[in-house]
C-alpha cells in the first residue's frame, strides 16, 4: 500500500435533493481530494458531474444497478459493492450512511450521523427507527471503524448501542465559507424582497420535521409578533413528515407574516441568514447541527437548544433556550429588542464558525481510513 489507502466511497445513498448524506459528501469529497486521498467514488448518474468537479483526482464510477429505490440500492450495496471493491483493488470501503456491505472483502468504515433513533425514538417514524437502529448496531459491531460528527453522538452510541468508545472517532463537520459568509447589503436587500419587504425577520433553515421543533418556533413567533408589527418569520427548507406544522401556521394570528420558502438557492442564504435579527434552530436533538454553524458563518445571532450536539457547535456564541414556545419567545426577544446583543453574538458566531473546517474533517477521516485499511475484519 502507498502512503494513503485506496478508498472505495459508496455515494449511492445521496437523495435527489442532495440533502442529508448528500450535503456531507458534497463538502467532504472535495476536502478529501485536496488532502491527497486516493478515491474511487461510486455514484448514481445524476451525481456524477458534481462529484467529478468537486474531486477531480478521484475516479468516478456510475452504477445504474444501484437504482432509484431504497430497496434496490440496499440490495446492490450487499452484492454489487463488494464486487467493485475487488475489481478496483480497494483497500477500504467507506459507507457514509449507517449501512455497510456484509460480505465486503476489505475493511469498512461507516459514518453514523446521529443516535436519536435510540435516545429520542419518538422523533422518528416506526419503520425508520427500526431500520436505523438495526444498522447502527450492526455497523458498530462489524465495521473496522465508525465515524460520528460529535462527541455527543459518540457518547449516545456508547450508552444506547453499546459501542466500544475506541472504535468510534469524532470528525466534526466544517462550513463552506464560499457559500456561507457575512452578506453584502445587496444580498440582504434580495432576502428582504423575498420576504415581501419585511423590515426585520427571524430565519429558520432545515427540514420541516418534528425533530426540528418548528411548530413551537411558529408559536414563539406568534407571541413575539403581537407586539412587533414589522417582524416576519422565514422558514427555509424542504418538507419532512411533520403533520402538525400546517395547522399551527394556519392558527397563528401573524400567519400572513410567516413565509414558507421551501428550498432556497445557496446564493440567497447569506442574506437570509446574515440579514436576520436572529436565526432560530430549536431542534430536539442533533448529531451535529450544521445549520447552526452555517448561520454563524453568515454572521447571524443564533438561538438554539442545549440538546445533544448543539452546544458543541454553538459554543459560547449561541443563545440557548428550552424548546418550548414560551422559552423560545423569551430568548428571541432578547435578540430582537437588543441590537448591541445581536452584534455581540454575531461577532462571537463568526469566530466560533471559523473553528470548524472541512479540511480538518477530511484529515481526520483519512487517518481513520488509513488505520482501518490494515485492520483485520471483525468477526460477527
């Protein structure tokens, strides 16, 4: 083996909107390429171009056999991926989304993004919870190594899934400062126009699902908006399986000032986040909490919770709240009504965000791959 192992990356789990594991690989693969990782990346055809552009030194293999359905992809993972590992003489397989090939001929490294399937099962549907619990336990037992994005996630895996601490490595995510940075005046003006000319707004970025606690954010905003007629709420992100949110928005007195934006182009995000009087991320539990980091990089003062990994990301810059509507309203009011405190939190956030980089994350990943490549496969 040369200085770095040959890594076969299974990137076939990327969803069509490139969220979740897609965002992780979108940033990680170029960073791995930049630090000299030798990679063969297996993708479905819609992802081939951006992977080639982002990681120009990697070999990109398109596998149509991975299919578009989850069941077909999982079947291909078990039979097709081991064949590719042999064909391409890989030293290690990187499975970046919980599951792994059972019959891999070489050691496997698996990323486990969070442990809320164990610690907060009520935040997930029954089938999803059962699926990810099963695969988390299996990967912790059989993979040569596992990677998690925070110490909180590692600790939860140890507590709930009986992981061996020495087999789990923390590799923090980073932030893409080319996309997320303090906005120009023009970018803020563009965001204001998107919100119908709102003079001030609170922003949320993330999937609209129960775990993100967006319903309580809407309730908190309604409490604030009663006495602040110029204030708006911007909800940016795709729809999850939340069955409560639409009813909460419809019942809000200030519903005309609540803007459900869906997916927002990257070019709009600095203005939307950095131009906000606050970014709220009242999640009930995260394996990392990338939107908090991205908001801080844009210079936004952030309100979030102390649950699971969020304090590792927010540090001393974020303002922390309990997740109920009343507490969120009180915390947000602190920022809405105090420009000096907003400026202080904004400056702290930019400094805090600068501590996280995809280059550092890539170096940690590469060290895990290098160690795993010479490690015997673990017995069942």
